[in-house]
């Protein structure tokens, strides 16, 4: 399972179930799902299903795989410069897509860039974790502001 890139193609989705169904988490997830519903880009994760039970909130995102930080730890020095440039261009294009829609991610880091298979075995970066986003329409919509 530590083979590259096979480990990244095991499942095409990621289940987040560590959310308790309290008001704070419901607001956070509602905020993130609302942001993601405004974004349609091949390098941004998609929410497939959001389901709430009495005790938990399940969020299924359309891309699984590892994050960029873990990839670099497991495969030091294995990324060719041409591939790195391609991934960088895709991430910048995804950020630009967000900015054209007045959405600022505010938490860009390797842990929030997932690597997912494009179906042909090629890895592509996907922006994830939109929980800290800010919408530039004059209204801050971060979880901290929503809690006020």
C-alpha cells in the first residue's frame, strides 16, 4: 500500500465523521458546504453527501487520497520538477477560481491540498478544508463570526 501512486487511488471519496451534531459544528459544516456549492473546479474538492444523525454529522467529499504534506513525507525527493510545476499551476488556478467568486481560502497549506487520481492513475491536487474561508461581499462568514 506504500506504493506510489497506487495508494492514492484506493477510494475516490473521503468520509468525515468526526463532527458532533452540535450547533457549532453544524454552522461550520454548513458554512463549508455553502462555500463548496459555489465552486465548480476540477482542482477543488466536492461535497457528495452531507447527512446528519442525532449524534453525528457525516460529510462525504468526492476526492480521497493523501494530502500534499503526507506525500512529501512518504516520498522525499520523488517529485519531478515538471510535475511540481503542473501541480502548482493547478493550485493557483483553483485559488484564482475562488477569488473570482470573492472567496478567500485563508488556510492554504500542504495539509489542505489533497492528491486524488484523475481516473487514469495521474495525481491531481485538490483544494480542501474551506472552514476558514472569507467571502468578500462585506460579510465575514468564518465559524468564529458565525458563533457571535
